[in-house]
């Protein structure tokens, strides 16, 4: 009996000292996966993959289970285009260039009449954006969050664009530099480089007329108007 | 020998824990898998076929490995229990069939409350002085407590299903064995703070080596478990055979 006990104790000690171990690789210290983009970042050249991977797991439509309860529910970052889905305007990635410009990757940002809490993105428990990816996103935002490297058409009719503009755009973007009431930004200053037909179409659906999307031609007309008639610090923007 | 060799390779030449680029989904999935496998119903006993019908009552002790719970940039000071006890009953028939079960009634322990049931059904047989056991197991339960951050009550739910084959030999008072199996888990983590729901499904291989020391009706078991390449844990058991 005694000998067996000693043998077993010895075997236990040897086992614990040599093979027995208790260890778990949780991936907790692993760096976040990084998307590398060659060339100018556009939605179709890397940004789509990046935004879908690092934002689209929560910001999708319908709201994924993994998303927090208080997330905005009209934002789908797995697609580029803002669109009407199930009768509701669902913003796509063509709507987020402004947030990146306002620094949402560095600090909590609140925007317009958005009902969500000011938040920095990604959230702490999300897949983090690397410094290189942040640079891609900022470059993309600065370029107007383009879908691809095809430039917007320059053949828009500014006269027609002006008429469309006063049907709703000027309610917020009355002044080129933007304005606010009681601390709430109503119409942020327009960034000339970020005026794109995609953004115009997105804003039109979201803020002006969710029942009647703009055609590409109408968006090009508004863009032509904005680029040729609306300039910073100019008090009147009516045609 | 091939099976044993595989186990040896699995246990002793486990690579340095792999490093790579990851996503929060992979991190949270891995954490859920580790928690589920740490509550799994492993053999914790040699496959020796009994001479006659017997009932075993066993206390299994699961020392918990250190767990880095970081997900993304979130690094909260979670302090889970260092040891998880589990009471197991095992009914062995002379034919080689055996039934086993473990149940935790949901007693609060260090801010955590675990309630689960585990079942096993197996068949033991002997060939040329070598003992074999084919076993299927099932575990279902949940853990309430601060899984993602302190002072919250998250809910972790898991279901494990496994099948394994054990092979053992007897030497004096010792019964040595190794086992290899495959496990399927389904987990769900409800995060209290955000209302987020994280689900994870995974199939993985597991294996291990163990030794039972038996003296009369009393026995002690030490089992080294390895789950794929990301979890190694011990199970210490003390039991009595009636």
C-alpha cells in the first residue's frame, strides 16, 4: 500500500513536471487582421473589403444579433449604395465619408439628428482598425468616398441642379460653410472634394425625398450646381 | 500504435501557441470554445472493464488555465474561479456498458452560477489484455456571471456532443490510458451591457492521457486533456466504487 502510494505520488509529480499543463490560447494578444490596399483606395479597391470586415458585422441590415441594442438600424456597411429596403431608407457606405472626416476613428462623434450615442468606432470589443487602415479610410473620405476610380461626369446642368437644390438641400446646406442651432449641426460645411453624385443621391434619399430617388443625371446636375455656384462663405446659394 | 502516436504528437509536440492576425469574431469564438471545452464531459477514468456491476461516485476537479479574455481593445479584469468541481456518477455493467452523469444545480460560486447536466454512454471491452472504451457524451448548461466585464451578469449557454475511444493497460495498481475523440459545440453568449448576442459553433478533436491509481474501492485519476491546438487542461478525480 505504502509503496503504491509513493509510486503514484511520484508518477503524479513526474507527470505534472513533464507533460501536465494547463494552457489556453484565446487569441487575446493577436493583432487585428489588416487589409492592405494597392493604389488609390476606393470602395471597389479595398475599402469595401475593409469596411465590410471591420464595420459590417454590426452595421448591416437587418440588425445582426452581434450588434449592440442601441446601434443605428438604418446603416448597412456591407453595401455601398444608400437604398430603399423594405420601404425604409438604409444608408450604405456612401454615407460614412463625413463621419470619417469628423474623426470618428479617433474620438466619439455625434452627428446631426442621429439618435445614437456619440461613439468612437470601432467599439473597443470590435476588430480594431490598424493605423494603415485608418490612413486608407481617411484618404477615401478626403476623396469623397468614391465607389471606384471612375470620375463623376462633368456634364451636369447647373441650372436644373439649382432647381433641385432648392427643393430641399438648402434647408440645411443654406450656407456653404454650414450652420448650427443650439449646438446641433444642421448642415455641415460642404467639402468640395467630397461632392459626389453618390453622396448627393444618398443625402436626397435620406433627408429630402425617400420616395423618389434621384437619377444619375439629376445627381450630376446638383453636383454641377454645387461645384460651379456654391462656394465657401457665400451667403446666397440660390441660382 | 498509430492512434497512440497521434496522441503523443498531439500532447507533446504541440507547437508554441500560434500567433496570427485575428478578428473579434475569432477571439470571442475562441473564448466561447475554451469555456465550453473546460466544462466538457471527458472520460476522467481508465477504460478498464469491471468484473461485476459497479457504481462509482467521483469528484472531478478542473483546474482552470489562465485565460486572456481580451477581445479587440477590450481588456477587462475578469476573475473567474481557479477550480471548477464536478460531481459525477458512473454505473458500470458487467457486460461492459456504462452510463455516467454529472449535474451542477446552479450554486453561486465567486459571482458565477453554473447549471449544467452531462451524460455519457459507453461500452468497455478487453482485447489481449488491452482495455478499450467507446463513449459518447453530451453536456448542456449555462453559466451566469461576469463573462465580459466585472459586475455584470452575462449568460453563457453551451451544448457539447462528443465521441471518443479510450485505450488502456494495467500495470500493478495503475491503469494507464489514452483517448482520442471529436467534439461538436454550440455556444451562445448574451452580453448584458450591450444586448449583443454572440454565437459560435465548432467541431474539434480532443485527446488525452491519464492514469488511474486504484486501491480497493478508492481510486484517484489524473488526466491530461488537449483540445486541438489551443487548450490543454487537467482533470483530477477522486472516486469510490461501490
